[in-house]
C-alpha cells in the first residue's frame, strides 16, 4: 500500500497536522524535527503533493456523497470505493441518502454547506436541476457519478449504458432469441433510456425486430419487476423467450415471476440484468448481467473532484466506462437450439 | 415529520446559524427578527432542545461510524437508519469501513479525531480493545452497535443473539427436526458464540441432543458457507435434516451446497439464517431467518450517543433488542412428517 500522511505521522511520533506544517513550512516546528520528518517521508516514499497542497488552504478534508439510498447494494458498493480512495488522501465522506427526493437533497446540501465540505459528489436523481446550478454558482466543487447533468459543466463518471444495452442484445441474439421483451425503470431516468436504445440498436444491427409493446415500465423494486414480468408472461400470443431487465432488482423480480408462472429459467426463459451487485450472485439461477465497473467508477469520481479541488481551472471531464457482460446461468439457447 | 431547524430557517428566510443564535441569544440579531423566528418555531412546533443545547458548545455535528464494510447489506441497512435519525437532529455521519482490521480502525480514529467529530459509533470488530479504552481516556464519546465491549462503560445496542439461537432451535424442533447442524463464523466473534449457545439451549429444553461435531466454522462469506455445508452433507453416517447458519451469507452458501449435492431445500434439508437483510428475500427458496431489528438498532444507537453528548454524566446503557423469526420457504417438516 502507498504510504500516507498517517504513516509518516505515526513513524515520526507526531500528529498529521505537524507533518503538514513541516511540508508547508508553517507552525512552530524545529528545523531538526522538520528534517527528521522529511527523512521519514523519503524513506516511506511518501508523495505529499495532494495533502500538502490541500492542507495549505482552509480545507475541511470532507466530502458529501448524495445517493438515493446507502442500503441499495449498487450505491453501497460505489460508496465503499469512494470511501477507500478518499481515505488514501486523508479525506472522509459524509453519506447522504436522498430517496431521490428533492426536498431531502436540498436539506442535505444545506447541511453539507454549513459544514463547509470541500466538495459534493452527486449520484442521486434530482428533478429540479436548478439545485445543482445554484450550487455551482456558489462555487461548490461538484462531481457526478452514475448520473448525468448535461446542462452543467461538471466532472462526470458514468458507465456506457448504451453499450450495456448492445451487449445484452448481442448475447441474447447469439443464443438464438428472437422474441424479446424489456423491463425498465421510469424512462425519465436517462440511464434506462440509453440502455433500451442500446438494446434496440443491438437487435437492429442483426435484423431482429423489436416491438415497443414489449417494454414494461416498473418502479425500482423486486416486486415491481415480478409484476411486470408476470404481465409479459401472461399476455396472449407468443411469450417472449428472453427478457432484458434494466437493473438487477427487476431481473430478480422476473426470476420470481417465472417461477410463479411455472416457466423455467433459463430453459424456457432467459433473463439478463444490469449492475452486477452482490444480489446477482445469490439468485437461483445466478444472474447473467451487464456489470458496471462500480469500484472503478467510485475511485475515478474521487480523483476527478480532487483534481478540481487542486486546480479550480481544470477542464471538466466526462468519463464513460465500458460495461462488461457477466455470463452466469440465467441465459441459455432458445429451446430446441441448444 | 417533526419540524427541524432547517424548516425554521427556511420559513424565516435565514441560515440555521441565525436560528441557533436566536435561540441562544447570541450574535447580531435584532429583537424583532428574533421574535419572528420564535413565532415560526412556535407555529411549526419546533422543539429546539437538542439542537439548541448542542449549538451552544463547539460541536461539529458530525459523528464517525466504524463498521466492517458499507457494502455488506447488514451494515448498509444499519448505516441508513443511523443516518436518517442523525439527519433529523442536524448531525451527519462519516462512514468508515474497517474490514475488521485494527490498522484501519486506528487510522480512521486518527482521521475522525483530527476532524473533531462529536462522537464515534462502533460496529466493527476490534482485536485490541486498548484502542477503545484509549479513546475513552481522551473523552471521545462512544457507542457500540451490534458489537460488545463488556470491559468498557459504553452505551451499547445489540440484538439478543442468545434468544435468536433459541428461536431458530424451537422452529426447527417444531417441524420435527432432530438431526441438526450449525454453520458459524469464527467463535472469537461474541455474537456467534451466543447464537450457538442459544441454539443448544433451545434444543436442550426439549430434550433434543446436539453433537459438537455438527458445528462447522467458516469465514464470513457465501463460498465459505457453501464449503462448510458440503462438508456436512458429504460426511458418512446420517445427514443432518436441518442447518442453522449464524448469518444470511452462510445460509446462502448452504442453499448453493444443497443444490450442488442434489439435496432439495426445504424438502430434504431445512436451512435457517440470521440477520434478515435484503439477500434473504432474493434467494431460492426465500430464506427463513432470525431477523435483527436493524432499523430500530440504528435509530437507538444514535439516540444513546446523542444523550451522552447532551449529558456527559448520563448513566451508560446496554440495550438488548429481541430478534424475531421470519419464516419463509427454506424450512419445512422433516420428510414423512408433513
């Protein structure tokens, strides 16, 4: 592990503030002590650039993280990655679960500003984008994760939802599926729209047709996925042989619906999810799903906001990470084609 | 929802600091403005006691929360409850994932102290208890959740692990099970020891014998639970008809092992878990498990530490919450007794 300011302080038997003062030539610290600390920094190969430059300002070394719900595994895994990366640089992270409600977003932002956090990472849905532009006008450093705010100049890390949809389509087509359906969150959510757009494109590229009536919209909940999938399975006419679900929770609901309807997964129905949280590994069958690189996304968004803190004039970036398909056991060849 | 200082500030069109100053008779604020704020407080039925008393000191309104891993659903659900309760009182929570490593615990504590947090809630395992006694000697307010430190005078909220074990035993015995086994975490963990002690007691109370060889120890991981359960299922002699698993992850592993070994759950093997996180609802079959009241535990531990912050001389409490058995579909009558 890379040496941190904590290691230097521990080795020198001083506080991290003293190490910081030594680096910045501030505070009451003897020349001898300072040189000792520098020797330890050298020996431990400690790179002080980040901490040193930050400590010279009146920073609080604290960031706010606004997400819909820390008890949602997707956001818990993102939060863990941000926390780890932040801790390496001496930052800590205040968790703010918004339930995607603007009222809660506004309250949390007021709280974070009253604590003079150095910046805010935003992974929550916000209806009223004015909230963010007001934050920017007050010069609060921002970064977005897993959410877009294209109207704002703000550092952003997202997975390529469009490509994720394409990957799901290609996988299902390669298994011979031609009667396809989609379970999606509300289409107000830009990531869902992109996933479906990619899915359509993947089908169109190989000449497989797709009917808009095969999209069922659900809330972001297992029970809703179950309801939506039952609707698809119980319609008259030919049943779909595969369902692409825009997140893992909906896919879990679809597996439950298939069980209830006496439809075997994957023999009679293939199911693909999106996210690849811990949930995807515990379902039966384990879920084939489009994996978002959650750990990488979390680490990157911290690096972006840190860059912003170090240089206000840095050019804003939008980093789009490529998802990968994780094939488990919820997908198989269309019956008769195995 | 109860009115908070934010509501008063918003209604009055002032900052929360101004509301606080009005309450405490501090700062530059006209008599007229102060009276207006008091009227709004009255109208909104805002009870300022908590915030007001806290704001008079040099508080940071920030707490640290040390847990093994925010991406573990049990701790994510606890963290969400603490966050919600804290937010109601104007506090925010810094998340610290320790991986149960003392080195990380010490680093995080140094970081939290450098930020002058008002208190630290501890839900992580710590090998070297001196870390906590040193914290106490520096007068940092502490509270424990889901962990015990009986050598220290510290506010504590735990579920009654012993009773949880009894409930699991009673349930299985009522279904006719007599050949029972246990999958447990390392017995260094006090909660695991208590769960097993309760399970034994529940069996002894009704004269069902239990052999120590039927306990398999695993790490806290799904794969480990699977390995342990396979060991139990592949032993010579009579196979157990039921396994009590000391947490949901191990129970998920046991379900996977049964599937691999061609043993049907629950027809041939009943499985009981412990915790009742979101994972218990997505397994197949859904998991019968001892439910810890996670939300209630999180809310209570915040109230305890807040009480401590308001009155340093308050008597320390250890609150033990009764768990409940949530019966789903992973348990059934012994074959032939249905």
